[in-house]
C-alpha cells in the first residue's frame, strides 16, 4: 500500500464533507487513518482534520486524491503546482488536471493564485510572468502553453453549508424534489430576485422549450416587463417554439388548450420560414407579423438575447450562433457581469 496525507478544513462536519471523504476512500478500495482532528466549538467555527490515505498502488492513490479534491481535500505536503507544455494547438498534455465548477487555487512560487474564471471540464493554463492562472477549453489551448498536470499544488474550495441565509438557487439545484412545498420555494426565489434587483445585480434566464410547452411563457414575459430579466440565454428550439405559439397558438404542433391541433405539425416549419423570410425576430416585429411572445417582449424591453444552435435545429433562424465553439465563447463572455442565473 502507498500512502499520502491530506487535510480538510472548513465546515467539514455540518456540511458532511468529512463523512463523504471517508466514504469515497472506502468505496475506492483504500483505507484511512485520522491522524489529527479539531472540531469547531461553535456553529461559525471551522474544523480541521488530517487523514492518512492509503491505496494499493501509486496510480490508484493519485486517482483517489483527485476525487477527494472535489470535496476540498488538500495534500498536506505543500508544493508548487506541476506544469507541462501543450503539445499542439487544441491539445492538452497527458494527465492534465480537469477543473470543476468550484473555486480553485494553484500554488506557484509558494503563493496561491486563484484560477479565473470558475469553469468546469477545463484545463488550467498558468502564466508564470504574470503570476496568473486561467481555465481554458480545448479550443483556447495553444502549443507551448503551460498546463497544470497531476494533483500537486491545487486547492479546491468545497461547497459548504452556509451558517446564515440559505441561497435559494443552491437549494433548488441540490435539494428540491417532487414532494417539496413549491409555494415556499417560489416565495423565497421571488424574494431573492427582488434583493438582486434592488442591490444592482444582473439576472440571466436560461430558457428552454419547456417554458413554452407548459404555458409558462406568459409568466416569463411578466418578469421581463417588471425588469427582472437582464439577459436571456436560449437555443434555436426555444425561439421557434415561442414564435410558433405566438403565431399559431401551438408549440411543436401541440396546442396547450386543445392538445393536438389540425395540421399542427406544419406550424413549426412555417414559423421557421417566416423568421428566415423576415430576417429574424426584429424583422418579423417590424413587419407587424410578430406581436406577442417571450422574444417579442425581450425585444420591446431591450433584454440582451444570446442564442446558440445545435445539430437538431430546424433552419436555423437568423441570429442564432451556429458555430458551437463560438457560441460557448459568447455565452461565457456574457456571463461575466451576471450575478444570478
């Protein structure tokens, strides 16, 4: 067996981080020995644990340490991050570190540097001259870029249970189930949106076709009219469903009031054709064809709209980014000033 000592710090008890780490070790076929543990005496106090982790081989231990990092574990032996050069444009070196959607730091020349932006499923490129670290996708990588490899010198900040006000967005993402009281969640969500607007925050909505198909589009329109939406992210399908419903009263040929409509299957293609003929949403509005719907309301209230396509799109309609890589770049740039999604 080979061993490595790790450290856990923070609210590792009430956030269940410690039991998650121990369970992860056992499920991976490893063993552990708690060398030291100090538990906070009050709710706001942080705790600390030092744990010796053992695994059958160096390779399995490295893999286990990588997984434990997602829970905020750090290797006790402090060392600088390991780097390797990208062998070609769009290619990362072997054993490159894969980021998560949690705040991450790398150690360079004995100092911790925050990785910006926080972005999952990416690599980390380090600029020694500027003492900076950034998350990069494959298409951002250039031959010779220094990329973080292995697990040394990396610290991931774990998701911890708050000791004060509950973030309703975290609750929805992590806790809500089919039998949760929806009215209470909706009230808290509304309060959170009001707080965001009153404090000068910016709110983005990621809209999918289900909003239109379930008849919830009119509620989103009301939020837009009241100034609760600064930016809308959507796909080609969302726009087509919304415009189809505005023009024909159906979405994908189905009427919310009368179920399947006569020749409803044609409506989606007709909606696409109208948008292509008129040059998009703005053109259809100028010609008086499009007079209602979510996209119509967004345009009237100057909501910034970001649309990206997929391989299943009909059309696509004008204004949709059909280059997936370019679409990802646009969305990341447009998220920079957003406080609530």
